[in-house]
C-alpha cells in the first residue's frame, strides 16, 4: 500500500500578495497584479505589461551575503520556502528532508542583462556570481543550504508545468522511502526584453497595453494572450506517518498526480486535448476519486485563445455531464502567468479553498465564449464546500501535469 502524503506547510510570493494569507485574501477580493512593467524601459517593445512582485524586499527574507549571489527567481524561492517551513513547524532529521524545485527558464533575466552589458561595454568583466545566479538547480541548493536539508535535491524544468511536476516528484520520493519530508517549490522571474520579444514572436502574449489590468482574461471571448507574471510558491509535503508522529498540523492530503505529454507540437496544445484528458483521468484514478467527487478545478487557463478552448474541451471529456456543475476558475486573471511558479501557487489556492470553503474567481470574465462554456466563477468568489480539488498545469512541449488534493480526514 502506498504511503499517504500530506501538506503541512505553505508559502507564497505573488504579484497580488507576499505570504499565503495576503495572496489568498487578494485573490478573493479580485485584486489584479498586472500593470505597466517598471523594472526596465519598454518603450521599444510591443508588449509593455506584466505582473511584477512590486513590494518584495529581498533583504527582509535573505541574509545580506545572498543578495548579490542570487537571481530574483531564487530570492522569491527562498522567501516562499522559508514561509512554508515556518508554517510547517519543526520537521525531522536533515538527511530525511529534501527539496525539489520547478522553474521554466531559471536565471534568464540575469543572462540577458549580462549579455547586453557585455555587448554594450565590450568588457568581459563578469560577476563571479554569474554562473550560480543563472543555474536553475542552484535555487534548490540555496534553499537546502539555508535550512540544512541534506536529503534529495532535484530541479525540474518542464516549462509551465514545472511547479506541479516538482510537487509530483516530491510525492514520488516520499512514497519510495527516500525522505520523510520534501519541500516542493516553483519559482520564476523571466520579465526581460528578450523573453517578451520571444513570446511575442510566438504569438503567446496579450498586447492589451492600453488596459493592463484587463489584459489577462481567461476564457473570456476577447482574450488575446497570456500576461507574464513572476513569483514563487512552496509546500511542505510529508509522509502521513511522519506527520502524525510529530503531531503536525495537516492542511490537506495530496492524493493524485499525473504527467502525460501531447507528443504533438512544441508550443500549441493538441487540438483534441489528448494529453490533458489523459493527465486528468490518471490523476483522478491515482487519487481514488471519481469525477463527481471533485468540487473545484483550478484551471491552467492562461487567457490564450487556443489554450483555454482546448482545456475546456478536455474538462468536458473527463467530467462529462458533471463538467457544467463544477466551479472552474483561473487565478491567472489576477496573477498573470507565473510560469514555473504557477503549479505550486495554484495548488495553494486549492488548499485554501478546501480550508475556507471559498472558491476564487476568474476576474476579467465579461463576455462568454461559446467554445468555453463551463462555470468559470466570474469576477466574484463563491462559497463552496470543497472536499477535493484539481489543479491543472500545461506547458510548452505538450507538458501536462495535474494534481489532486483533498480535505484531510
């Protein structure tokens, strides 16, 4: 029999709030974190909007020594990890505690900035911290060093499903007996001219520059692309037996995880939702739940015309006649697309929905799309008794990940 896995701690850094309670409160309030990018000059760029974490002060979370040694995505990761571990409380033996971190592109903003400086000045004088700042695995290493975690340390780079896959990898390590406690983290900060230009060329980004707060509009008929966000989420996962031995507060049980690929295209989802359907079905099976036992779905819902339509189709294929009755919301209307961080921050939203019996809204949902015809919880939160929830994360390359979490009983 597989060991049960439970969630005992959570941490979040997002464009709508730093800390889980601030993040959750502002989701329910319908706050939007999208605005004009302030970190660099966008006058020459076709897209001038993003969801920045504006109030983050790294010195409030990190020792001074680390400020120059870490990229911003690592700083977000360290802050979220610290909150999650504090929320969980004392854990166990260091060699039985590990970390899995998910990130799509690691320190690409540092790479782009350093390359631009090198070309502009001609100087090859690069910071000795350059390489450690750009490597995705060093974020996990910095977390392990900060907290003395000498168990498994792994990094997952599965695009926009990286955070969810970090959770899934952590679950597998726990169930294999490799650790008693795993910290799963998703982190991203890729806001830079190079990435904006690249995603715009791929026709992925919203160009609604005149109204930033209305740009991310999942499932709405007038959606025109995703809005890049940034941030981090972290959850402490434990075997049930270990959590019970130390009398930990159990916030929820992680019961299902699946990862399946489209094997279709590097940027577009398979039109029939093949991989997404398989992923949701397997996650349900592994959770030991039927479609009728899911009370809330946190959709991937990026606000792209094709992606939202295909996800709607896939949900209908999995849930059948029940699909229209299940609240489905995308919190990306508020946060933008947090890339590798989204899978964990959105899992946290599912746990909070279970704890508080409230489902966060899909903001900016104003005009229904006939091809997106589910209950998207438009613009206002809803009181719902949530026993079990599903979180979807789908990424470039046909990467599909699905998590199922339920009330601990």
